[in-house]
C-alpha cells in the first residue's frame, strides 16, 4: 500500500490517496495517517464507499470516540451523528459560525471525522482556518497580552433554549436532531493560546461560536480583544476552502483549526455522517 499526499496549496489541508478505508488498517498505516493529519491539520480521502461501521472503525483507529452534546446520535449508532439538511429546509445553515468543535467541554475533542453521503451539486463547502499560522502572525505585543490568558467558553449562543439552535429554531422544522438545554449556559476556561498536545506548537484557541469572554478582564476590554482576535484568526491567508465529493472522508484537528460551514445549495439535500474523536491516552499518543 503506497499512500500519496497532495497538499491543497492553501493554508492547510491535503488529499490522501492509496489507502482503502473500507478495510481494517494496520497500526503502521494508522500511524502514517496520523502523521499526515498532524502535519496538514485537515485531510480528505476521496472515493471511499464506507459503511457506518467502516467509519466507526477508522475513527477509533485515530482516537477514542468523543461526546457530542446537544445533538442526538443515529439510532443504533451511539457515536455517529447525521449532519443533515433537506432540500426544502429553511432553517439557518448548521455550524456556519467559526468554531472548534465542543470547545466548551472540560476536555475538548482532538478531531472530527465527517463522511459525505449526499453532496449537492453546488455549494456546501467547509472553511478551515489554520490557528498555528494565526497565532504566529500576531504582533509581539498581542502575544504578550494573551499568552497566559484564559478564555471563557460556553455553548449558550448555540444550544441554550434561546440560542441559535434552541426552541425557535426547532419550530422552523430543522431536520437535524438538536437538543437544546439550560446546561449550555455553563462556562469552561481554556487557554487563549493553546499548546498542541502532540505537536507542541502554539495555536489560538478562541472562536466566535463558543468564546464569550476572557477571565479577569472587564466586559468592554474582553469584548474588544476578542473582536480583534476573531477578525485576525480567519484572515484569507489562514483559510482553506474544502470542497466535498460523495464518499469522501474528511478528518480535521480541532486543537489547531477553526471551521465553518457554508450554504449555497438551497433546493438540494445534503447528508454527512460525523464521529467526534477524543484525545488518545499519553501512552497511546507516545506509541
């Protein structure tokens, strides 16, 4: 088996060929895939007619299954979520705000695997923003200001009853099975500048989707700094636009990337299967 890698030529991202994800993979192949993933941050495997069981097996090779709060799993598949939109759906595009998946959790997920089942003929690209590059490009004065700061993360903007995907959204007939809850009002602290646990590189770890403040700062100062960081971290030179094809498996690293969905496919259905991947244990990661 000869794995080939085609970098996107953009801020991150690569296509990976020469591996069959419908079959069990050896530890050596999984290790090679993880190295490619860590280098390119988001990688895609085209032309992989995977079953749901194939998807779960592949994801477990990368790392343990993670949690998906506020989104119901598929019946019979406890760790698989449908990212679904019907052709006639009128609700806002799901996940169109820049974010790192579930960064409000005590231990945010390492990665996300998303498999393309039904892809519209137009639109539906996913944008990824390289947060290594975003951090490195910050002025020295800004780095000094944020290097030891802690961001306040919360799911409230999306998943509280009054949030984007709350009670009003449910009434519009969203096809995804989203479960809003008062628990989304909780907060969690994470470093504004996060050291990647596997690469050791520093990355910005804030997002418009889930970061609502900075610990120890007055609201006005915190809001101003976050607006500055939010604008900076998705500058065009940090962004890769990912185009989907049917039977493509895409794997991204939530520890050093932001991502955002796009629309442009009204009148067409779109369906992907998603598995969240948590951190490996230190022993497994070292191995």
